[in-house]
């Protein structure tokens, strides 16, 4: 037994094995895979028990699914039990001046991309359902804004908070960026080609922004406002 443990320790040292990033990557994979095989029956039953069918329908309409709940709650629980500080995983404001300045530059750089995507029939066709979900601008503002906020907070926290910072703190920023890019880009494989391939440079830029500012909030604001801009134009076109 001692020989086996000594061998494992030696092999672990040769691989530069560290428990914290290993735990984070394992938890990330489990949370990412679980919604594929578990449809969230207990989660939705719990929501129904809390507020009835209307509450459940409202939760679904703003995108608060079992997948989103897992991405928000499980990493937070793991970090809490590990006695980690949430601000070390991008949940603080970080460097506010740099965040606002870089976000402004990113907005300016994204304008031609925004125009290109709005003129791309495959992209706009993929999201045309936005215009069919709401009857009024009031509904759009209530549900779409909330939905985008929920999805962006959950996504940025899961990919660029939990995974990116979790790996970067042990193996360096560039390693964290590269590791997080694999699931992030693959997660776009159901999107149209222009968005799927575009997720590579966008994911890299948002990861660099998070590392540079030590915060995921500037990426959340960027991602959410751009998505809402697209959706608002598509909704206006459809009405």
C-alpha cells in the first residue's frame, strides 16, 4: 500500500497535480453533463411547490431552468465548502476603471460585427423566435431583459468565473483561458456557423477581460447588452 501511495504521489508530482483545479474541473464537467441526462423534475416540482404553476411558468419564461440553477448553485456551494473567497473567482468589481475603459473599446470594435450579423440571414433566422415570444414591448422588457440577465450571469460565472479563475489561480492565466475555451466554444456547436466560430475570439477576449480586471461583471454587461440589442432589433422587425 505504501509503495502504491508513493508511486501515485510521485506520478502526481511529475504531472504537477493540484487538488483545487482538479476538483473544479471535475465539478464543472458533472454540472455541464447533468442536465443532458436529468430533466430537472425535482427542481421544477420544488418551484411549483413554492409558488404554484404560475410561478413555475414565470421561472421558465425568464430562463431559470434546472441547468441555470446548477451552474449558479453547485459551484458556489463547492467554493463555500472549500473556504474560497468568491471575489477570487471574479465576483468582485475588480479594477473598475480598466473594466469600463476596456468595455468601451470592445463596444466600438464590435459595431462592424454587429452590423454584419444583423445582415446575416442565417444568424437572424436562428433567433427569429424572439419576435414570436412576446405580444408587447412591456412583456419584452420584463421577460427578455430578465432572461438575458439570468443566462449571462449563470454562463459567465460558470465558464469564466468558476472554471477560468479556478484553473488560472493554480496554472496561470493563459492556461486558464485555454482550458475554459474548449467547453465554451463547444457549447456553441448548436448555433449557426458564424456564431459558433465567432465564439472562439469572443470567448478569448471576454476571458482576457475577466483576468485583466479580476472580475466577470464587465463581461456580463458586455455580453448581456449586446444580446439585448440584437433581440430588440429582431423583435422590432417582427412587429
